[in-house]
């Protein structure tokens, strides 16, 4: 028996909800037709198996998001902590109490550097660095970047809580899908 | 008796199918809700890592500019190599996945 690839859809009409099958052979030209292999490397798929592939796809996407967010969380904890400790170290070792003056000095140096380089050739953006910036400017820039970096890592950690609650709901739905799909399979076999 | 059992099984099967369809739609919607958070996390993480890289590069200036340039080129090489690997293999991986 030859089947076209079908997709189940929920159709609502006049308060009646029913599931209908829609032909998706145009959308998935290399998807399969039962009892017949279409195209190179194609695998036979019955319409009844479409749910299984969708569930597998959902599970893969879910795992992908989970693994990535866990890796980001670990990275954020370690690098964020490291960046903030870097900020504290530079601040305490160099500018205890003198931060506002050094920062305004850095801004002044930056302004002069920008104005001069804007008028000169492109190469002056590199060659003029040594003439306008000093060691204290380097420290203040490192401090600033460390602080910003740790703030962004912290934001990643904050977003993780939101992602966590959503992934838990998703995990619950996937479990339900697997349980009911198994029940359906026991009817079909 | 047999037809009664068949009817019951048909109704039960219909209910299960309906449950699966609804759960699939809900899961698709939930996945769509997950994506913005995931994209936002990825963006923040990218910015944070980039800033951290800048700190490392600037730290190289503490000793001499050539060390900073070396760190920058190492970073650049790793990124370019990563993108090259990704885009040179992506078609083959897509083809492999398409089979299933």
C-alpha cells in the first residue's frame, strides 16, 4: 500500500475539535512514501510514525538547549567570578580612593587620542596609542571591561532561572508525549 | 461483545491520539517560548566572553604590545577555524540528519 507523507493537524470548526491529516509531500519532497524509497539515503516512514519523529526532534532540541544552558551557567560562574575578582584586584592594588581622578584622566586621554586620529591617517589609530595612553589608563580600561564582563555573566545566570522553569514544563510535556505514544503503539501492534 | 470491545478500543485510541496532538502543539508553543530566552542568554554570553577576551588582550600590553597582538591573533585564528569547520561540514551533517 502506498501512502503519502501526512501531517496531523488539529482543526477547529463550529466548536468541534478534530484531528485531520494534511498531505505534506510538497513541503517535504524527500520525505518518504511508505513501501518506497524516495531519493538518496531516504528511509521509509509511515504516516503513523510522523509523531515519533516529531517527538524525537523535540527531545533533541530540548537536550540541546539544556546542555548549552548548563555549559553557559558553569562558564558564567567561573569567568564571571574571575572577572570580578580581577576588577577588585586592579582597583585595590592601584587606585585606592583615586578612581574618579584616574577615570576622568583616562577619558581626557581618550578624547585627545580620538580627535587626533580622526584628523590623521588610518595608521595613526595604531601608532598613536603609545603617545596618548599610559599604564594607569590600561589599568582603568581593564577594570572597566572586567566589571562589564562580570555584569554580563551575571545576566546569563539570571536568565538561566527563566530558562529552567520553561525547560521543566517542556520536560513534563515530553514525558507525557512518550507515555501516550507508547500507549498508542500498544494499540497498533 | 467483540464489537463492543472494538468500539471501546477505537474511542480509547481516539482519545490517546487527541492527547498526543494537543501535547505536541503545546510542546511546539513552549519551544517557541524557550527560543527568545535562549537567544538572549547566548547574546549576553557572547558579549561577556568578548569583553573577557579584550581584558586578556589588554593585559598583554602590560608587558609589551607584541604579546597583546599574539593573544589577539590566537583568538582570531581559533574563531576563523571554528567557522570554517562549521560551514564546511554543515551540509554533510544536514544531509545525515535529513535521512531520519
